[in-house]
């Protein structure tokens, strides 16, 4: 491939002021790659114009990793967009818990779009509990630290790891019910898998497999056009690991800033792990007001 010709004046300008020349060159390259709104071509900017557009390719049966903790730091704008897609069913969600009532991931339980949840606890979501006990939703209960490490391992290319957490309990033996029968008998239809046990240095460990996602939905404080992100408070929980472990990562940001506005030292999630960015429009929720 032949390099484009440049004038002698251009070379001299580059030699005198290399930073300015580089900035203008990059600006020209960026402008040449921009496309009109609605165009299906790949945009250099990762900004999407709506949450509905950002989730348009999520399909039934997908595994969705959802960051945050409880109702805090949760991607509610994206969850709302998914809930409007009545054609999407049979989703598996991995998160610390499944929200509260119709808030957080609870919205997708109420719409009947979630068939399975991988989580640390059911919490105070009574509807989620009733759906589980009546065989409408499957639950894979996982110790919280193990859940975080399963997600992190996926992003690091580690297929499985050994942990002492859960050894000698129902987590190891596979006695935890994943799904109850829907006939109201209370009988278990599916049990969890029994874990492999190995001994290292005189201590017993169980094997846990990495947890990959087809999509990750993440809420951040600030994001730039290239997807570089800064978390704030509870947004840190699980989100960084989940963004690195999904095939497609979609971010909703409280504030979107121009490229170059974020101090690289303060970036928690580099844009290389982010595919789409939207503006967060859903209000922030809390579980209890005191």
C-alpha cells in the first residue's frame, strides 16, 4: 500500500510542532470516519443514540452480565430497553442479586424474560422468590466472592479455578436446587452440579468454572466517545470484571464527555473493553430509605 504524498511544507510543520500536527491528523482521520445517524456502518465513536438501538441485537437465550450491587450502580436504562423487547425470552442473567420488586433486574423477571439467574442471594425480592419456588425461574446460587472470581476468570482467559469457599457444603455436593417443578409439588427438577474436589498443601478446594457473557450491561459515572470509563461508588461492584468478560459490553453513562477529557490515570475501564455507550436516563434507585 502506497503512503499518501505530502508536501514539503507539511513535513516541515510536523518537524516543528509534532504534537499539533499529530492532533490535526487524528482529527482529520476521525472526521473522515464519521457517518450520519442511523447509518449501519461501523462508527469510530461508540456513542449510540438510544438504549433501544444499543440492545437491538440481544437475542433470546443470551447470557447477560449485569454490574452493580442491589439497586445501586445498576444499568437501569438498558434494563428498561431490554424489557421493551417482548421478543427476547429465555435470558440468563448473572448479577449480585435480582433487584427489588420491578426495579433493577426484577423488571425482567416481571416481564418473564429471565429464565435463569446466577446470583449470590435472592434478597428481599418476594416476587423473585415465588417465581423460583414455583419453578418459573431457575437460580444458580454462588458465593459472592466466587461469583466475582468466576466473572474475572472469564475475562482473563482462565477456564476454571480452585477455591476453598463452599467445600464441605451444599455448594460442593450439588444439593442446592436450581429449578423446582412447576406442578406445585415443591419437588426439585434440577440440582446444581457436584463440584470437583482436590487437595493442595493439605487443604481441600472445589473447582469453579469461569462465567462468560454474551452481553454486559454496565453503569458508569463518566465515559468518553471511545468508551473509556470512570466508575463512582457502587458502580465499581462487579462491573469492571463483567465488562472484560462479555462478547459485547454496553455502557450507560451518567455523563458523556469528549475524547481526551478524562485523565488516563483515573480511567477504571479502558475503551478497548467497551463496544457501545449511551446516556443514562433512568433515575438512581436505592433499596431502603431510612
